[in-house]
C-alpha cells in the first residue's frame, strides 16, 4: 500500500487525473474516499483510451471499517476483477 505523498513521483496535492495515470503506470488499484469527483475522472481517463487496475471507493468513514473492507476485498477477489472498474464499498 502506498499513499499519495510517499513516492517521489506522486507528491501530496497531486490531482485526481494524475493519480489515475500514476496508478495505471504502477499497476496499483486506487483506493479513495472521493465519491464525488473520482468516478468522473475515471470516466475521462477511460475515454482518453487509458486503462486502470481499478478504483475502490470506500464509503466507510472510520479507519476500522475501511480496514475491514480492504481485508475482505484482498481475500475475496483477484486483481483482474477490478480492471477499468469503479466499485463502491460497502
């Protein structure tokens, strides 16, 4: 797991479209709580002919609930299930 701001090529303050490009290049599923703008950016990303390992939008607001959701996702799915998709949890 990597946070925005950890890798030098993904600094804090990166815009959503840039984060999607980074995640595509690095083969990383993006986990976000941004349910208002991230889905639209994903639509634009795919419309530009790009691809995505996937986007998970977490609706849980507590760290414990989000962690529980991510553990379940990791054990119950494979990475190919997320390709070019946005899914909301829970």
